[in-house]
C-alpha cells in the first residue's frame, strides 16, 4: 500500500469557511480531510496553530524574458524555486509570440526555457505582440493544446501594441473558442508623446518615468477596451490594475453589462510613487521601482485593497520581472527610458498579502486564499485539480504559521536579484511547509527537496463565475 502522510490538526481554509481538521496525503493527492486518526506507521506532521492553504497560484510572471537589450535576472529555475519558498506551487508565465513568428514557435521557445527546470508546476499564457489572419487561425490550436488565456498590450508601440480593430477581432475569435484574453491597459500612443516631451526638456532621471504614464492613461485604455468588448461580450481580464480611476472605469463598464475579471499586484497595493524621489533628486536607487504601470498614490492603494476585499478584483499576481540593480537597472543611469522595466516579487506575494491584508484586518483568511489561489485556478482552467483543499485535488498544500514575525531583507530571499522592493518590510506570518503534489519540498521554512519536478499544466477553458 502506498505510504500516506498526515498533516495533523491545523485550520483548513476553504473559500467560505475555516475549520480545524487534519489532512491525509496519499501519493500526489489529498485523500481525506477531517478528524483523522494516524494509521500504523504513518508519517505525522504536527500543524497545530497553523493554517492549511491551497498552494498559491501566481498568475503573472516574466521569467527568463529578453527585454530592453538584456534578460531578466530570474530564469525558470531560480524564479520557481523562489516561488516555492514563498508558498506558490503553480506559476503561469507569459510565453510570447514576437513579431513575424507563429504562436507555436513562441510556445516552443518557452518550453525550451521551462521544461525540466521548474521547482513547481507551470503553465503558459500566450502573449500576442501583433494581430493577423495567421494568428487568428492559430488560436484554436493553441487553446486545444491547453493554453487557454492570451494577452495583448495596449502599450509599447512598434513592439507589442495592438489597437481597437485588432482587439475586436482577437476578442471575437477568443470568444468563439471559449478562451480569454488579458490586457495590459495603458495608452501607448500618449505615453510616447509624454516621453518625448520630458526628453526635450532634458528630464532623464528615474523620477520622470511616472509622469510619462499617468493614471489617466490606464483609465482611458480600460474605457476603450470595454467599449470594444461591449460589442463582443468576450471573456477577458485586465492585468496588473494599478489605479482607482481604472477600477472606477471597470465598475462603470460592469454596470453596462460587461463581465470583467481583474488582477492587481502587491506593488500597487503597498508601494507608492514617493519611491521615485523628487525632480531634483539624483538618487538612482529609485530605478529599482521602475516598472510599467508605475507606482501610484496612496489613494489608489486604498481603492485596490477595497476592490480586493469587495470582490471587484479577483486575484493577485506579481508581474515578477526581475533585473539586478547593478549592471541591469544601471543601463538607464543617464536616461530613464533605458532602465529595464520590472521588479521582483514572486517570493513574497503570500506573505505581503497575509500581513497587510489579513493581519491588518482588510480581508479574512478565506478571501486571502481565494485571491491568491482559488480564483486563479478557476479562471485559468486548473480547478479543482488546483486552488482548493479537497479530496482528490493535488496535494499542493501550504502550512502557514501566522505567529512568526520577521523582517524582509533581500539576502533572505531565493529570488536571483540583488534587491527586493520590499526591503525592511516587517511581516507577520511565515510559510512553514510546502507540499507540491504530495512531495514535502519546504520544511520548517527551508527548501529540502531541490528537484526540478514541476509539471507542465494543460489548462481547461476559463470559468467566469468568480468574484
Ligand atoms: Zn507583466
């Protein structure tokens, strides 16, 4: 008989309730949850005082991505290892079709990067950097291959940006297939004008990044996207929502009948634009916070927290896109437009949301687990295999000790980056154990199994009944 493991006496967190119980793991799945008595010779792990959470699902990463003349500091090996340490057991990265390529080629390249290198299970979204008849024809094959979510950018002109006619046709085809598309919502044409203006004035320090990408450009792109979508009524979502104005536009579109799923990120909940310093500042450290969209204002953070708690925002990904300060961010020392855009965050997602969400009273533990795992599993076609503690589900389990207090320093993290934007943050609660399909890979907060046994996940079509 196959050996079982008993996780004894923790708080089982489900979307609507929490109760004290034990969990029995058999092989790769959860066999039972309840008041369980240890079997003869069964391995028992005492979990008293800890939460049992479904393994985190990270919806937004850029691992081993070539961008702005360099490549992200984290590849699939280091990025997924950091995710594992932080209680994330599934990651969905953006495979990218670059100009002139097929999506099949993009997927093939991402498999070359990821296969055999991941410490957790992984899947891909398919980012399309342009639109044409060939890509339209290819979408069906991509979906049938288990990649059921696409991405399009409304920013980055001449590189990835698509416009309304293209968005319309892509949504139409995605809708026909039952798939979904995530949109990067910023007005790329206006960004280019604003960047040109600042450059003409000799404004080249990191401070000016945020001025070239104001909140209105996110709001405007969302309004435009929703006007197009109102004609199609396709499944879609807004990635990395960063502003109160954007959220208000989403709520207005919902009142008109648009169904919109929304993702935000820890950086937009916890960091603000003061990190960019002042115009006269020549402290280049602020380059660590150069990302797109940029950090916003405190009132935006509050609106996003409220949106998460109220069900207006459905899940949290990190947009993990790490570049070292030394040697990479420094490429833009004399010109903020040459600073690689992005920051690390994959490891701290659960910790940050627990501390500032649950421990600060902004949401309960059930909502926390819903926005870090369950909703993403449903929307990205992994439920109920992932995203829930249930008999028969994969034994992707986090044992979370809510009583540990600790302070973030980048050398404590497994991310392959020489800084963290959350340096010095005081956190409450810590991931103690992590099981990936039944394998006890993190114990007492340490990675004890280094195997790159993460499996590629073919995903089902999205479920839209999440809030
Ligand atoms: Zn991104």
